[in-house]
C-alpha cells in the first residue's frame, strides 16, 4: 500500500442538549475530553453532526471555545459557515477573537450559490479573517450548492484557502476532488466508510461522525495506515459501525454515546427517533467493539 506522509482523524462531535433541548456545555466539553483521550487528532465542530443549523451564534461560539480549551487551536477546525455571507463573516471574526486559527465554512445553503457568488462569498470571509487558515465545506446533498472538482480547483487558489472538507460523496467523487487540487491542499472527506482508501489516495484526513461512538476503531485504523500496516482486516468492523449508526444519524449517535456511558442528551433538530431495529444493530456493533466507558 501507499503510506501517506500525513493523515489525520478528526471527529465530528455531536452537541449535547439536555432533556429540554438546552445546550449542555459541560457535557459537550466532557465528550470532547473523552474523544481526545481516545486518540483522535482533532475535531471539526460544530458541523452537521453537531447540529450547527440549530445553534444560536453565541452557542456556536461556546462550542468552539470548549473545543479550543480541550484540543488547542492547532487541532480544531472551527465551523463558522452560515446561509449568508454576513453571518459567516460575523462568526469567523468572533471565532478568531476566541483563538481559533483554522476556520471552515459550508457553502451558502437553501438558495444554491453559483460559482461567481460562491467565489465572492469565500473572498469576503477570508478577507474578514485573514489571520486564519480557511477550509471550504462542500456538502451538496445538504447545502444545495454544487461545486464541481474543477470549481474547487479554482477556489483553492484564493488567498487564505488551504483546504476543504467534502461530504456525502462516493469514493470515486472524492477522488475527482483530490485530482483537481494540488498535493499540498488539505483535503478532508466526511466518508468514514472509506478511511483506508482515502488515506491511500492522498487525503489529508477523514472527518468522522461515526467516531462519536466508535473512536477507538477509527483511531486504530488511522494509526495502521500511517504505520504502513495492512488495515484491511479492520474494514468489516468499520462497515458494521457505519451501518449500525445509520451513516452517522444524529439520534443513533446520541443513543450510542448513552450506551457507552456518556451524557449525550437529545437532538434539537426535528428527526425521528431510532427504530428498534437500528438500536439492535447498534448494540450488536458495540458488542464487537470496545468496553463500556465509565466517567
């Protein structure tokens, strides 16, 4: 196999809310601390898995500040993306004042942005927080804004843009993005399932939602590929973990964290609770994984 010179596992942690749906910052901080203890390289937060669309601006900043306290600035990619440029700029400036040095912004969403509008959006955000390193966040299935690989190649040339995260895409689609940018461009994928292949393909890392519940498994796989070891034997367990969580369904992730002894609370977004069948699959996967965590 090709051994990547640098490949990192970033968790995409959930945000913990109490039974009334209020932000539980202490429990969120506790989750971040546990993820650090398991050996993940850093966190991308608050992202899709962190229910960023359901957070007020001050709540988002509080989550970012908690991550900075636990992991330090170099290991946090602070997600400050919003539907409008105005809000994104405001969050970017506030996050940098809080100490964040790496910022990610999802493409404008709900109303899809064209290439010219997206380029202007990115320029305004990077200009407003020029001291930070910036990562594009491309998730067409959620945002509605499509960025072709060649479009990413052009956006990658903008000052301050050092990387991107692409989500909701197949391995072949991920590869097309990798081929469209320079080798030193930090390209992350949200595709937990293909961690091993993405490392071999030259990605900077994976941003893993499934690592909320199965961090040890994904840390082990990451360390194996970095050491040049054959990690293929871990793929069936990775497959099972991804399937058991419904490809990082937020409700299932929170159920899994509860089963592991961590406070996870309830989702704030309006989603159906996990089915009995999904929970049974989750329990089966957990029985194959690490022992119950106690804190």
